[in-house]
C-alpha cells in the first residue's frame, strides 16, 4: 500500500524572499511598459497562470489569450533564477523541512509529490535552487502548466495517481498554507493539513476546516505519527 504526500511549495516548504514577485513584475513591465503600475491582486495560493492572467486583465481591461498568459509565465520562469539569486539572503527553507523531506524519502510506503500553483519549470527552479528537488516525484505531481485553478490541477494529479497506483493507494494527504490548498485537497478526497507559515493566519485556515491544522511543520517523527 502507498500513502501519497502532496506538498505545496511557497509558504509551506520555503520562502523565496519574494523572488517570484520581482520576476513577475519584471516581465509585466516588459510587456506593458515601465510606466504602467503593476495591479494589486490577492496572489497567495493562486496558480501562476491565474496570477499572470489577472495582472494583464486588470492592466488592460481585456481578458488575455492563453498564448499571452503562457508568454508571461515562461518569461517569469526565465527571470526566476536571477531573482532567487538576488534575494538569496531573504529566502529560506523552513527549518523542519530540511529534516522532514529526507525522513519521508526513507519511509516505506510513502511517495512525496508536489501539488503546486507553479508550473513544472517554476517548481523545479525553486526546488533546485534550495536543493530539495531530489525528494520529489515530478512525473506524478500536479502543476499549473495547463490550468488556471488549483482544483483542476489537483484533479489531474489525482487521475495520474490512480492510473499509476490504483487500488494500492492507502491515503492521500495535501499539505499547504492557503485556503486553496485545503479546498483542492478536499476536491480529491485527500486529508488536508494546513500550516500557518505563509500569508494566511492560523484563524484564517481554521475557517477552512482542514483535516489537521498546524501552526508550523513539526519534527519528522511527530508528522509521521500524525499521518499514521
């Protein structure tokens, strides 16, 4: 039997020091002009596709095409490594993560996957930069490459999992720091675990009624006991 452990990235595993924001703003200005202000949107927990779409919509008043959104996203990803490097001193992996990921990599019956609003390219850039990529099965993870909403990418990841592991799946867990992580986990029947290490407070996440609620990630053994 296999237990699937789906992780969000930003605000759950690590903080990039706002590198993603700066990378997005740079591409926005290259597309819309240096004098055009970057619109304010609530981006926490949203997919990169949705963020880029909404920025263009609010700036122009016209819904951008999928091709325009894709161009925005790929440009952002090309700039991401530069900004991760520039903001290196402000970014960090959350301390328990450095122990949790290798611990679960050695646990029989667990598979560590990603369920993230990043595309596979953006996710890999961040995880490579912080030396975490080796702990994840990218081929069976859920990314926003073709999706604007987390619920859709979660359903896609669920389909991939069932095609691969089928009836051997014992439990599915989704760990994240936003209401959207909890919502998309519930959509696929996962046990949702919220951590208040991102933009949303513990009380904000309480209202979403996750399966388990944490203020921060615990030590590896404590997390294992929570899951089994």
